[in-house]
C-alpha cells in the first residue's frame, strides 16, 4: 500500500484537484476489498491538467496494457485530448478518469465526494452512495462482486446514524 500512499501524497501536495473513486475509496469506507491501483477522477481545467502531468511525470507514466514500443507522450495536452487513462507508473498503477459512469464529469463526482484524512493527507473520496451508483453503472463483474458489501456498509452507516 505504500506506493498508493505515495501517489496520493504527491497528488495532494502538488495541489491536484482529484477525488479517489475506486477500491481505495471503498476501503476507506470500511470495505474489505483489496486493490493494487489508485482510481481518481480529476478536474479537467488547464491548470489542473498541467499540475497532474507535472506531478506524475517523474514517475514515468505509460499506458498500462499497451506494448512498450507504442509511442506515448505524457503531458497536459495529452490529458486534454483524452478523458480516461489507465497508467503504469514507477509508484504503481493509476487510473485517471475524466468521467465516471453513473455520475458524470468531475463537478458531478465532486458533489458526491467527502473530505477525509487518508494516509496522513487531506483528500476527497467518493461517498458510499456515489461508489454504489458508479459500480452499478460500470456493470463489470468485479464491480458487481463488491456491491453487496458496499450496500451493507451503507445500511450499517444509516442504522448507526452516521
């Protein structure tokens, strides 16, 4: 988990506007789900794209799952021209989502986010309800598997009045 912690710390320290949306967010809500990558939704305005590109650049981002010889230029312009990226970095895998199924673009995702202190860093994570909506909308088998646990966590939270 130290690589994920380092990625989160680097992004937060650089002032990148992002929301943790995947397995790390689920774990922060109490899920037993184990993840080895960081999934974030990122703001797409020019300054944030520049911060995000500059922050990840020292960790040599490259397309995950693509042959090593496929040309890939990592910069703010690449981020602007794309939307969702699955990357491998020296600190581990990171998925950059400009849009989240079931929720929308960054501003809509932000409306379903909450501030938390995670790994010693103040950051935002997707709410339990937002996670449930996005997992249902994604519809992948791995998302369907975690839904019952997320729904049970939501029910327990509602029952406890938290």
